[in-house]
């Protein structure tokens, strides 16, 4: 299979964020950012921020923190000049655990008590896998990674409780050891896989029906490899019925100025 050339692949993080801000890019960000760290987004009222911070500390594989902004701030240190309210390809708005809508801009929802959490994303180690000759079919095809809810319970903190979400990438059997070693060097973006093979062992019924993202078929010489996923907090927000939350749309990340290296 020949990889598709994404016309945005050579864009800098600032250029990608600018396209998002102008409403000209609303797609998924896998394979973009020129080797820069991508981040999941969680925005919560200050009243819930401490409990969520504790949840992240107790569940570092799912929620490796890159940065926490002070209440009301929307310019992160990891991307000077950026605006967290406008510089992502898509946002989700939740109330009492219910997904109300997906939007391209949250400026009209902004409040001075909102605290932003930027959480590491496994898209960040994909360039290292690709550089080692490990093909990633969702990057080749320009699709989103497949993500699944599991029956693996996270450690609770305050009102936050729920199960882990994982991202799945088919990996050839001969490449699995290298994929584990390479991704394990990136603990701030989920690190090594949490499970390999046998999706039913972690509560996944059908790989053809992901809970988020796009389905990716397995070939005969491949096994499904599962990494902890930064969509986990969205699952937890729904389970916990948190009164108000804004997140990124799955697969549509905030691209920082930090280098993966």
C-alpha cells in the first residue's frame, strides 16, 4: 500500500494552529506537526480542577500531563502566541456527562474559572515508529486511529471515576518488540502498550466497531497493539456525570511547539 501524501504534513505547528483558528482545518492530526508533541485537551471549572489533577497523577499512563494552565488563561507555555480556545481542529462540549455538541471554536463558552489541562497524545511517538520502519496504516491512509473503551478501571479521584480508553494500531508480529521499545521511550505521551492481542481480554468485543476514530482491519501477519489513550478523560467525564467540561474531538489534537525528541 502506498502512503497518501497529506498536503499539511510539512506545515509547522504554528501554521496548523493558524489554519484551525481561521476555520480552514477541522481534520484529524495524525502524521502532522513535523515531529512536535500533540496534546489531548481537557477544560474544567476550577471547582473540579484539583480532583482532575489528582486523577491524572493517579493514572499517568492514560493522562500524562504536559501542562496545566491557571484558571482563565488560554495561552499555553508550550505554544507561545497560541489560543487554546481557537487553535484546535475540533472541540466537544459536555454537560452532566452528556455530549451536547462538537464545535470549531469555544471563545463564546470561555469563562474566567476554566482550567486547561494538556495531556500527552500517542500521535507524538508515531513519527519514531515510522522512522524505524514500522508502518502505521491510519497514517498511510490519512484516517483516524481506532479507539476503544475497555473494562480496565482507572484509579478514582474525587468524583472522577471510569474505565480506560485505548488506541489500537495493527503491528506486524516481527515489529512488536521494537514498537514496545520505541514507544516506551515516550512516557509523557502514553509510553509502551498496555495490551497486545486478544481484544476480548480487555473488554473489546469487535475491532471493526471502534468507539472513536476509524476502523482499521487486521492483516494475517499482524496483531492488535493497544496503547493508553488521552480520550480516557472524556469517557470518565461521561461516567462521572461531571457538570461541565470541554475536550478536543477525538483525533483532533492541539499541536504544541515542543519537539518529540
